[in-house]
């Protein structure tokens, strides 16, 4: 029986981070194909779905570079004793692949690189100290080197694939499999008042552009003062978001939950009818397909999103989504107001989104990922 190791920096238990569900579902499908599976990832349990988990503390956001290196050193130490038994390394994003890059080169093991984010590209959108500015070109070079070294690459979008090819990744060894959602697990029933509930669901880091959403709220409240806004999640911008809400005197219209376990967090989707994706216009955001898009659709929400390339591959404006100009909070407010003013349009986007997401159910997508991995691993 062949052994597959799946590695990620996203916590598998409790579920935290966009890659966690992707990795867990892929593990299920590997098991169905008769493979033995083990995890190397953050987890508060030693076994997940009857799969052994080598638990490694997740990197922190405050010292991302150092803690990512420490994560990879710990990963190496955890699995070194079983290295000779592993047939395929399946790694979700390069932050979990640094040690594996060296191990697979030295011990000649098959290496599948699952790329849903280019983490070093996000460095370019935030303030950096002198040392970070100095290291950034080397970090970017290293990330692409790791990706190119893989025996096969699974990219999250065609925009991502095109970008990787432009960085000399061989096109023939890149497959595209989108992110998705466990469609049947999302609540369909809405609570009273949900038609005037709007949500940002998930992390609040700089690349998520949550401040743009907050700035749009006063314009919406001028016409619909009973509207309720939910912010479910945490991140490096959490404090800034809370302070801006206070400065704009909109506290009474906003619910800020902070971190909630995944199953508890999804319950807030019953309180709303509109989900917002407000990512800014930066390269990294044009390459990703955020998981929250599929979660919004699965929970019967109308989606208002920044117009980004990867999302544009799978969503159609005014059919299952409303696009706004990235970073333009007035345009975002206008699009949300349009949905509140036109219940028929709101309902149509919700219904069409529910149909679209059926093509992005994890059971189907994870099977695709495993098929590609087995074929090329």
C-alpha cells in the first residue's frame, strides 16, 4: 500500500484557513483509492478521520518568516523517521514545502505542489522594514523555485497557471483545480431579518481589503438604516477594522465576532443575504479563488465582489455575482444598495449562485486533485 503525506500550515483541527478543507477532502479521496495517508499539519488531535496526524504548531502572522522556517524544521524532525516509507508528498502551498523541497531532492521522492496562494507576493502589498525589503526578492525567487521543482503542480485558477508559466514553470506539468465548498453542509434556512444582513466571512488581513467594506457602510445606512453588518473572523487588520467602525460611529449596526470555530462561524450565514469579497487590486488577489465565494453561494447568499481575474473565470456579472471596482468603497456601496433596492435581483443572484456552486463541490474537486496526483505521482 502506497503512503501519501499531506502537509499544510492551515490547522486541520480545529479547521482554520482556506486550505484545511481542501487537504482533508483530498485525504478522504486518497483513502478511497486505497492509499495510506498521514498528515503533517497543525492539529489538536493525533488522528483525524482515522488518519494519523503529525501535529506541528502553525506559523504566526507577527513573525511569519521566522515561524514558517521553524514550522518546516519541526516538520522535518517529525517525519524524518518515516521518510523512506513515503511514496508521494502532497503539499498545500509553499509555506509548508520548504523542508520537503530539500527532502524530495535528496531522497528522490515524488512531490505534488498544490498552489492556491503565492504568499511572497503578498509581501509587496504591506509595509516592510529594511530587512524585509532586502529579503523580498530572494523569498519570491525561493517560492517559485520550490513550485518549479515539483513533479506536478495543481494551480487554483487558469490565471494562476498563466502566471506560473510566465515564471518558467513548464505548462505541461500544471493542472487547474479550483477551490470549492462542502455544499450540503451549509445552512439554507434564513433567520428573520436576513434580507438586510450583510457579511464579511473569514480572515481580515491586508490582502482581504475589509477596510473598503467598512468605508461603504455609512452610505448603505443612509438609505437602509436597519441593515446589519457582520464581521466573522480575525486577522492582522482586525484591530484596524474595529477602530474604523468606532470612528465612523456605526458600532450599533455592526457585529464583530472575532475568531469562531468553523462550524459555529457558518451559522452566521443564516443571518444574512449578501456576502462581500473586498480584496484589493494586487497581483496575488487576481490569481486566487477565495473559498468564501463558494461558501457564500452554498449558503444561498448573493455575492458582491471585487472584479478579479480568477473570480471572473467562474462567476458572471449580474448572473451569480455583482462585481465592483476593487478598492472603490462608493462603488461597493452602490452595488449593495442595488441589491437591497431590488429584491428580485437579490433572489436571482442567490438562486444562480446555488446552481453554480454545484460544479464546485469538494467531493468532485478532491477526486480531480487525487486523479491528477496519482497520474503524475
